[in-house]
């Protein structure tokens, strides 16, 4: 075998990379185990311990901190961890109205309204729709008359055409989404969510936010939907505030009764407290534009020292003054706007101290404190600023409305900076403010840029700035300047962000999902290992070894790429393992054929790999194409499934083909006897001769009857049972302490939901129901979610229950999902057709395969409509169902391609491009029968895997797996009885023409 050394090298490199990626999870788990042992059930103590370890180096040799290790561990999805998933929608309608100065023109506002209606119905580009609508309603009227003004004169001339205005609006819309993303990210960071996942949904005005562990829906809704308020404030210098802080410290020491632990713990892993400023040495060169380095926060103190410090200096126990050691050896205050620094865990305590009545009385009315939005780089240390309130009404010196534009630029030395442009009115105020700040050449003051009461930057003013154009420099990265630029523009125009969709999973459901997922995973894996070992004897153990390596690679690659592991993702891993067996079965069956022809083991293995490779490549490419399409058009669980499927396909190819081949070569070189069967399996599937082609019309009739029955049930049931994904609405999964009657629940909920009858269905067990309603779903008011939840609680009053998960999908999101599903199926079929035609050079093969795909989709839908209401679990059609449909299409295509490959191989042997008449019938029957062992074995393997997941995988994916189970059966039937035989009829039609 050529390239054996290269394969070994790649395998070793992959193993090292995967082991390294997985090691972070092991280290993080070790620290968390220590935290649990230390806390002994006290959650507050456990959290304090982990907070104290966040900046401590816990990874051996490399020296990563716990915070860095935690960020690199296995990222569990909400369905496994619990939490909240939110889709934020930026209101482009309000952005456009604001850019135009909120005109009262009827046609303009009608165009805004019509564009929103079309967007809700599934339109994509709001700006283009608006421009088209305006031109219909006001032909000949220039849009520049509405949008061109003095502040944007450099970007949009008064003579600009409508297409120029459209480009301007597109740019502003993109900018609004970017800055909304920045603002939302800072709010989420400030909320303290561990490992939040945020991403802009390309080509739309939406932002997806996933927050593991978050359960407070009301607080999150208020946090995310609040309007941003940009402000500019003058600030006090630390020398002006230090005496006040000293006074506050003395006041606290005199009035607080600090509780001191009876026993002290001086072990190395104590929860870290603040240090009195000056315990560590620093130098003047440590001073930076951000206020200098924090002294002493990097090392631990004993509990006794901290207790004494908290007793005599309660404020300084949690707040450090910025100081350094001067040239004379004396400690001095570091000049600048930063008046104090605290660890993130101590900021709440500082806030509490500053709100005490006796402390408030000591703080001048012209001063208020604000924290920096981000910690210092590489730490969890936040900076405190003292804001100077100079106006009688308490308003800032300047608001966000003064900003006309802001850009991330580079200065003359190539260093990142931010250029800020003011409106004419704002420029006049800015000149006055900057003149005051720069008046004293020896003591230049800073101005704080504040959003949501958090300080984003506090640059020192170097000189009076006239003309309204300012540059902000500092120790910035390009990412920093982009963020600051977006923040400066955030207050420029109102583009409200609203929650368009949400999904909340309770921690109980998440824990159950992990348990069910792992159980199904382990059992399915054992089933495959046992089957391969029993059926293929010693060769089966080689396949099992490749499977173990494959599993290790899949999980390692997922972690190293930062992919989120969801429950459908686990299902994807298990299925990928089942599908990887397919490659081994293809190879082993071909080896057995070669052995039956009298070839020795070494030659049979070589020929088996050689002849199986075209089928393996073709089948895996078709599946990968489907996985890629799933990833592009899916979201959430569908995308997680697609990610693991694509990674698993690539890993399986390498493990099942390359690694297993190396193992076989090694066994042969050591003259180890390799067997591919045993006494029970040696003659299995031998001498099969089913007349699939001759009976094809019977199969056509069977399929037609089932599809007609499905259509009949479709009309009888009033359509498909669409999930909330496809029709919009709110769904609540509610667990009761005892069995409940769904009709009684529906009657109780009907009046509280405004006489709109909700859908109430049992979900898995009699004590758990899924409640779906469209009550107030189109109402965009921030308080609507609370109104609907209050109505739900009122309707369920008198019962003991827990809402374990909830989902909200607005009509606009639902229409997008429907369109995405439609395009996913359509594009999948198109790609399959193109690939088959290119590979097999016959359009009949491509069309036959595509007809089979549509046949499979109709058959699965028919079974769903026929069995809906009969099965003891929900058969809703949602995003996960689309994932199942596409996977079923992948199965069918895989099976079909293997048969097509055998046909192509036989045609090549005969030296002909095609056969006709009875010869073709015999050839197709031969191909179907000769690959029947592989088809049945692969189908059974995957079927048993799916059955295990169906039984043990939990209610949350039962409907999804049921679709795959049906699809597995239909896919096998279709590949044998529909897709390949139909090539006969297509070929006959072509011959007649």
C-alpha cells in the first residue's frame, strides 16, 4: 500500500490535535470538581471559588488560566445544558423613517408599511422592497428629497438618484445591524452569561443569541430590547476623588459589622479577595492610557489577612486605588480618569457600598460612579470612573444625537484609531467641552464615552476640537476601534431591536437530555460493535478499531472547531458511526466476493478496497452535499446535526478506509490469519436472484396507494400538522405532577387566550403536555411575552406544574423557515441530479434518482399524516423534520449510487456504454442482487442504531428519529424497487423517441 507512512503521520497529528482539544474539558472538570469538594453543597461558595480561579493558571506546562480553559471546553447546546436562545430583529422600518426625519407623507409611510408586510410574508431585502414600493406609489418623486441633508451631504447628494439612495440605505442598514450587534454583545457580557454564542444572520436583519444557563426571560427581554443611550461626560481625576474614597472607607469601617469566618482556610485554592493598594510594586512606566496596571490582584492572600483587611478597610478590600511606586520609592496615585479597580466578583459589593445611605450622603450631587464595560485585557479587573455632572437637570454634556458618523481608521503611523464626526450643533457643544478639558496644559482631563451607563472609553483631551471632527487614539486593536466606532454610531439613529423568536430550555430538561442522549449513544455504539464482531469475525474487530478512532476524531474535531454539541448533534454522531460502518461493509463484502473467486487474502483485500472505493466516494460525497445544504439552510438543531454529519463523513472516510487499510497491511505483514466471516455468516445472501425489475409495476402501485392514502388524510385532517417553526406562535412544554386531560386544559386556556383555542397535546407521557398558541404573536410590544405567560399561568392555576421549555416564533421567522426548508429540498434534488449525471454520464440515472427522492419525501409525509394522532408522541412537521427528510434523501442516494456504481462497473467490463432491452433488465437485476447484502446489512445497522436512539434518546428527538426510522425503511425500499428500476422505463421512453 502506497502512502502508508503519510496516513500514519496524519493519524498521529489528528490524534494529538484532538487530544489537546479534549484536554481542556478534562482540566475544567478537575477544577470544578475541586470547587464542589471545597463548597460542600454551598452554591455561592462554589461560584466564589471558581471566580477566584478564573485568572489562575490551571493547565499544566502551557499555563492557561481556568477562564481560558473554560472557554475552550466542549460547548454544550441549550438542549443539553438549559438556557435561552433568542432571535433579535433590527427594525429597519423605523431606521428608514428616522433617516428620512419621520416624514408625514402618506405615500412614503404606505411604502414603509407595504415593505414590512412583504418582509413578513417571506421577502428578503427590506430596503429594495421599500424603494420599489415607493416608486410604485410616487412615480417620478426623488427619494433624495427625503434622505439628503446637511449631516450626510458627503455620502448622499441632493441630486442623487433613487438607486444611489437605495445604496445609501443598504449601507446604513448594515451599519445599524453591526452596531446593534456590538451593543447587544456588551449587554450580554455585562449580564455575566458564561460562553454566550452570538452571530449575525447573513442576508437578514437578525441576530441570533444563545445564552447557556440563563432562565430569567423577563430580565433578558428587558436587557436586549431596551433602547441604547449614548452619552459624553466629563470625569473627575483620581486625585480629586481619592480623598472622598478614603472618607467612604472610614465611614464603612465605622458603621459596618463585618462577619468574619470562625475558621480560616489557608489552602492555596481560597476564594480571592481584593488587596490593599500598594502590596505589590509597580513603576511609573506601567501607566497606560487605560489607567495603569492593577497592583496585587494576581496573587492570593490568606483568609485571615483578607478578613482583617475587610474589617479595617472594607472599601479597599474590594476596590484598589490605581497607584505606582515613584522614583523616590514612595507610592503615588497614577494620574488619569480611573479612580479604582475591582475584580468582577467584587463590583456588586462596591455598588452596594456606594448605595448605603451614609455613603450617598457623603458623595457630592455632581458625582456619580460608572464601571468600564470590559475588564482589563487578560484579567477580570474592571475600572471605576467618577462622572462629573455639570448640568442642573443631571443630563450629560452631550448625547448620541450629536454624532453624524464614526469610522475605524489608522493614524499616520499606521496605528488603529477612531475618527468621529459631529453634527453642526454637536460640533459647537463639543468645542466648548473639549476646550474646558484641555485648558490646563499640565493636567489635561478626560471625557468618558458612555453607553447604557457603562464606560466604553475615556480618552484624554489633548486640545480644543473645533469643526466637529475628532480622532480617538490609544492602545487599540482593529477590533477595538470597530467596536468603539459602532458604539459611537449606536446613539445616532433609533433602530430598535425586538425579540422575533425565542427558545427557553429549563435545566431539568437539559439534564434529562444529557442522560438520555448518553444512554442512547452508548447502547447504539455497543450494538454496532457487537454486530460487526459477530458478522465479520476478525475483520469486524478491525472495523471496530476504526470506529473507536473515528469517534475520537469526530468529538475532538468538533471541540477544536468550537462547534456547539446539541442533542441532534449527538444523534448525528451516532448516525455517522452507523454510516461509517457502511464503508467497512462495502469493502468487506467486496473482499468476500474476491475470496469466493479463489483469490488469496492479501489479493482479495487489495481488490476489495479497490473496487469498493468508487461506491464509497460517491455515496459519501452525496451525503456531504446534503449535510452542507442542511448547514446553509438550517438553524439551531438542524445546523448542529449538519455540522456533526459533515465532520463525521470526512472522519469516517479516513478512519474506515485509510486506517483500516493500514491495520490490514500490518496484520498481513505479521502473517496473522484474517477472516471475514464465520460458519453462520459465510453463505449469507449467496445466490440471490430477486426479479426487482420485473415486479417494478407492483412497487409503483404500492407506493401510489400509500401516497393517495396520505393525500386523503391530509384533507381529512385539514392539512399537515405544522409545528410552531412553520406557522408561528408560542409553544410551552409543561410538566405536571400527575396525569392531565388535554381537553380539560384546552377548555381552561381558551378564555384566558382571548377565546383563541390553543393546541394542547400530550408530549411523551400523560403528565406532560405541549401547549401551542398564536395569542398576541403579531404584537411587537415588549410586554407581550409577559402578558401571554400571565395568561398561561392563569389558565393553569390550581395545578402543580413546571414550564420546562418554551419557544416563540413570529410569522416572519416562520415564513423564512418554510422558505429555507423548501429551498433546501429543491436545491438538494438539483445537486443530486447534477452529480449523478456528471458521474454516470446518463441523464436517465440522474432523473431516476431525483424521482426516487421526491417519492421518498411524499412517502414520509404520507406516513406522517396517516399516523398522526395514532402514535403516542407528536408528529409535528418542523425544522428537525426537514433535517430528517434530507437525511432520508441521503440514505436513498447512498443506496442508489452503490447500485449505479455496480452497473457502471459491469458495463465497463463488457466494453459497452449501455445495454438495451432484456440485457439491461438482467444487468440491473444483477446489480441489485449483487449489492443486496451490503444494502440490507447497512440498512439493518442504521435501523438498529435509530431504534436505540428512538427508545432511549428522550422525548425531545423522538419525532425526529421516528421520521428517520420510517425514512430508513422507505429509503431501502426506494433504492431497490423505485430509483434503479425506473431507469428502465426512462431508458425505454428515450429509445421510443
